[in-house]
C-alpha cells in the first residue's frame, strides 16, 4: 500500500463533487446525459439519486487518490461503472413513464 497523493484522481473527485452539488442540491437534471426529462415522473427523486451517485463516486475516487494498492487501475473504473449501471437501471425501472 502506497500513501502518495494522485492529484489527477483528486481533481476528478472534485469534479464529481461539483456535479453532485449541481444535480443533487440545485436540481440541475439537464446535466445528466441519457435521460429524457419529459419522461421522468419525479425529477426531485432523480436529482437526489443521481446526486448521491456522484457524491459516493467522488468520495470513493478521493479515497483512492490517497491510498494506492496493486491492481487499483484495473479495479476502480469497473466498480464505478457497475454502480452507475445499477443506478441507471433503477431509475429507468422506477422513474420513467
């Protein structure tokens, strides 16, 4: 385990936090690609779910910017993509008309 800071991951996590703020708090759902806003029943719930996704992903990426372990580059992106796919499937099943 290595305790060097990866500044690129830190910047990426800050971008995730920024998107989480705009989507989750300010309810700017137009930022989200792939969702037709006219078909979403509950835009507040979509904003809350997507905001939590970006917040959790940002925290995970920030944590990984401080702690490095072997195989991290192969493990982290698929985990975030799988989490994102789960969120997309949930939103499409529960919130789309």
